[in-house]
C-alpha cells in the first residue's frame, strides 16, 4: 500500500536541520516534498564535510525522498514560480528567521490568499514573536537557554551540550506532527493554518522530570552525569574493559541486581528500601555497585545481568551502532540510489507502520535536479524554462526538456 501521506505536496524552504528534518519526516511518510533552494549553492549542508564527489555526506541522508528546485526567491519571476507551486501545495515548511518570508512577499498571510487550505509550518530559534524572536537562534543557543546544558554533563564540570542537535531535531518532529494534525483538521474545516514551532520551546518541553522537581520543591535541577534525575541505580558503570548501563528501579530488578552482585546485605539496609531512598543515598550506594562492576568485563556482565532479568546495555560508539546486529536484523539501514554517488547507506525511519509503510526510494536530489520537470508541471513552456535558467531564476542539472 501507499505511504500515509501519498498525494500531499510539501514545499520546504530552509537550511541546515529543523526545516529539512521536518521535511524528511513528511517525505518518509509519503508526501511529495519539493526542496526550494537558492541557485547559488543551495542548502548550505550540501557543502559541509565530509564531501563525497562534491556532495555533502550528511545532506544526501537528511534530504532523502525529496525533489529539488533551484529557485531565486528574490527575483519577481522566482516569486511567481513559488506562488504557482503554493497553489498546488498542501504544506509549506520553512526555518528562516522570522519575517524573512514576509520580506520576500511570501509570508503566510499572502500565501493563504492564494491557497486557503495551506498548512504553513514556521520553525525558528525563539518563535515568531516575543523579545528574542528577531535574534538568530542555533541549536546550541536553544540548548543553552532551554536549560538542557545546565543538566548535561558531570557535577561540577563545564557546560556540555547534548551530542546531537536535539533542539533542532525535536522542533522538526513537533513541526511534522503539527503539520499532520493540521491536515487532519483541514478535512473538516477545509482551511489550513499557521504553525509556530521553536527550538527553545522544543528543548524546554523535554524537561519533564526537571519541571516535576522544580514545581514541587523549588529545587533547581543540576547535572548528574549519566544518572537518572529521580531513580537509582540507573546510570553508566565502568567495567574491567569498558562501560555498560544498568537500570534497576523496580523492586524485582533491585533484588535481582543485589543478589547477582553479591550485595544481598543492601536489601536490608533502610537507606535503600525504595527507589526514592536509593536516589537520596546514591552517594553511598553507587560506590558499592561500582566496586563490583569493575571486576569483570562488559560482555560478561551483560550475559549475567540479562540472565537475571536486570535491564542493561553496553555503551556503543557509532562504529558499533552502524553495524549493530539487532538493527541489521530489523532491516533498519537501507541503501538509497543517488544520481551521482550510486547507492548511499541511509538511517531508517523509526516509524514502522504495518499497512502503510514509510517510503524508501532515493537519496537527496542534486541541486535543481527537478527544476525543469516541476516547471513543466506548472505549465511553463520549454522556451520559458530555458529563459528562466539563463536568467539564473530556476536552474540545475534538470532532465532534458522536450523541444
């Protein structure tokens, strides 16, 4: 069967992460995502190392299942092409600084006049209004202001950001979820709507445990390294040859862990009677566990812990992750054809729909790969397409135009 969003057309305008990652989710779900890029280089991620035959390696993965039109939105002719695309679109996704699209005369109010059913997703650092809205907002700034960097890292250590651009990525996921929800609402109302998602609010929305603690007690959360905010033992431990994680927070798992480690005496210690008390007294509890874990190799502990039913996992680097036998058994990774690079390994989508599976079609397009084809679809003649290319309005290594 077709993917769930088959028949939905999305225009994506933006750079880097939030807009393109949002567009990728919609493309995976079956939408026709048209990436609108400036002719003079396109999305900047195209040029970020490592490069494969001139193509950004991250770009060919982040922009899979999309089409590309290289379009100068600053020119009157380029604006007209974009408006025609909007007339046939269901969704616009953009992550430009607030006001940029309006300055181009392509903001939501004007586009809504052309297409009342248009769903418009605007992703930004700080949101479309408020005192911070005019400022540039990158992921690290959002991680800083959202509080995430204040709880990431080790106690007393330097500020640390989450290893992936989590505010960018979560903002994109919220944008995709909101877009799908707005399309669902449109089925009844016939009308689209404007969606405002920000990196800052995406980051703050993740602070579930921290909000629970602060609003209940007034305590300001601090970093705990790999440890949980409220439970113990739930963290990484050093073994004789590496690291593993253990989470024994239920009574059954706690008892199984203690008996496996030869620490049965802890079961009768009132300081560790429940998970809240164990968290409160983790300064004495964790060293007891660490001493034992350090005596054996990670692989040995994993066998024993799994056998005892205690949740555990090794800490893997990405060389191990990208060759993980479990992920391979689930066919998570896949190879996508690219016009220049051949087959390109892709990360899979976590969304596994039994009846309408996500698309696995192609890697990212070349810059302007679909410019001529899209212009033909919009009714431009071959001569007009040639003129737009000559004027650097709509360019790219497009398919041959019939004479």
